[in-house]
């Protein structure tokens, strides 16, 4: 299985029926629509989470998941 890394704590895997965000350290998992993958690619390549445009373009579930999982980054 190939997983993409947003940061050392957050990864995702795209499936036919959606995208799974997961954090092995916190055992946190979030399922999102498949359309979220393009926004996740943008977030992974942005200079920090604040540069990722997840506002009006993303579904509220994606924005909430990114905010919750981004908080893990501050724990390192």
C-alpha cells in the first residue's frame, strides 16, 4: 500500500470510494470524499499548513479534518 505523507504524523491513502486520512501516532482516522485528494496534494506541497487553501474550496469535513490533524504537528 502506498501512503502519502502530509507531515510526519499525517498520511493519506486514496481508494475508489474516498480518501482516508490517518495518523498512526494518535490512532486518528478520517474518511473523506475522493475529490479531496487534489486539495490534499496542495496541502502536502504548501509551505506549512497556513499556506494550504482549504477554505471555501474544500468541503467542511476536509477543512475540519485538516485542522484537527494539523494540531498533531505542534506536538512534535
